[in-house]
C-alpha cells in the first residue's frame, strides 16, 4: 500500500552509533519556600 511509510531505514539502524547522554531537568517545580515567598510578596 502506498500510505504505509518505508521501514527500510529503521531495520538497518545501528543503535551502537548513538551517543550516551544524561537527561537534565530544566524546569524544576517550585519548592514550598519559593511559593511561600511569592505569596508573601503578592500580599505586600
């Protein structure tokens, strides 16, 4: 069928060529301290 993608590239993919990387969280959730400081600054 013409609507199916060509899977030839996936079959010949070499997983060993990938670089090892560590994930890093960029958007950390706020702590209770930071939310408390924000609430206090909004009240003032």
